C-alpha cells in the first residue's frame, strides 16, 4: 500500500469517528441546524396548510404568467415551483434573482418571496413592479416586504432562510393549486411529507456512518471540490446542493445539469490536470427522469472516469418529479450538514455573508 493510500485510510477512519461522536454535534451545531433539517416533513405539512387557508384576494384569478422574485433559499423554492410548472402547467413561471423585474400585464401574478422580508434585491424588484397592471402578493415572516399595500401571506419561521425549504415551496404551490395554475392534492403533499420524515429518521447523527447514507456521501466529498450534476428536473436539486454546501459547510461547490452538460462541459473534463485530483462529481438522477437521460448518466460517468475524475451516482427516491426533487434536496441538506462537521464549521454561522451585507448597506449608488 502506498503512503498516500495509508494516509487516506487514517484520515477516513478519523473522519468516521468524528461523525459518529455525539460531542462533535454539541460542539459545532450550537444553533441546532440538525433539528431544522430533520423537521422538513412537518414543515411541508404546516406550510401547505397555511397556503391552503390563506384568504385569496377576490380579484385574484388564474394568471396567464407568473413572476416570482427572490434570492437564495427563497429563489430555490421558486425554482422548484417553476420546474414543476414547466412540466405540468400551461402557465409560464419565471424566477427573478435581481433588482429588476419584467413589466407586468393584466394577467401577470407577481409574487415576492423573502423569509426575512428584508432582502435588498427582492424589495427593489417588487417595488418596481407596483403601480402597474396585474396581481401582486408577498410572502415573508415580516420585514419591509410585509409593509407594502399588497396581499401578504405571513409565515412563522425562526430559522435561517436556507432551512425553510418547505416554507419557500408549499405556500406558493398551495396558492397555485387554488388558482388552477397546477394540480396538487392534500394526499400527494402528505405522501411527500411522510417520505421526508422517514428519510430523516435514518439520516440523523445518532445513526452510525456504516448505515448512514448522507454521512457516507459527505465522507466522499470531504476535502474535495464537489460538482453536483442534476439530471433533467433535478437541475434545481443540484443547485440546492451546491448552495447548501457553500453556506452550511463553508466549502467550495459547483453545480451543472444534464443533458446540457453533454453539449459543453463534457469537452473540458481533462484540464487543468492540477484540478482533477481535487474534484468529485456527483450525478443526481431519478427513476422518473427521461429514459434517454439515464443513458447520458452512464456515458458521462464513463467520460469522467476516463479523464481521471472521481465520480459517483445517486438515484433520488420518489415516484413523481416533485417528490424526487424534495427528497434529493433533503439528502443534500444532510450531506452539507455532515460536511460542516468534517470541516469543523458551525452550519448556522454566516459571518462572511453578514459582513458583505453590511458593506453593501454602507454603499449607495451615488458614492
């Protein structure tokens, strides 16, 4: 056995021990991010109920176009909604991550979503859309977004926005269902929530690494540069994985998508050679993606292997695109959490981003 192989085995054993030691979580997870991740199933049920019971404004009707404004976790929730709408609805849904939004028409529903209600870009883009035609609504826990004179759906969440995936998806889905943008039933939501709860039961920190799938994935990505590839409708899940690894684990991560990756990224697998040993590409698939994409996953994995790039495949559980997306995202949340433990990072701490926001607040366009 080579010296580098011996070192790897020692490091892997140490890492497994760390992930299976209760003291690790007491020391690093001071704000209990694990409980927020584990509670996603219950969050989905509560968020759906709030959206179903929210009084629809009397002037709301089925839109001919939807524009959702958001950033970060709120925008990921919007991406999930838009992904499902592209498959199941004739109403186009656009997601805006910027200071400006397209001009609304009489049939446009403009929805601004921000957990805090104080996201700078979301506030600016929504304010720009006001005064014109169409329908408008806001979703937040409060903040400046709730102060607009527009219909407001209030949510109750005390965790970081990235831990509010259910709140960022299901109130919007509930409203869309009631407006006939797409169809989603209570039974379907209950099935997804139950599946998420069952997944969490087998993925918690008390479950040892030998039986804990997200711990095993985190061990394979530790000290690597993760590139998460989402197949078909799982593109949004890949984006979520990368964002969660960046925010929770304080680690570089990137995302890509199939089949698009086969038309560009594929040609660059071999270079630069210095980066190859640092990379690990994880391909996310699901049994309900397009059949041709399953073959693309196999051939892409072969191409990665031939280029010397570590890679693995993960098939997301779920019988429908929405269930597969949510369960893939949930798995990614757990992986990012265990990577945080391996990196010695508090998964809730966001000092770098907070300092950047303060720098932005101290600068105006007239400076």
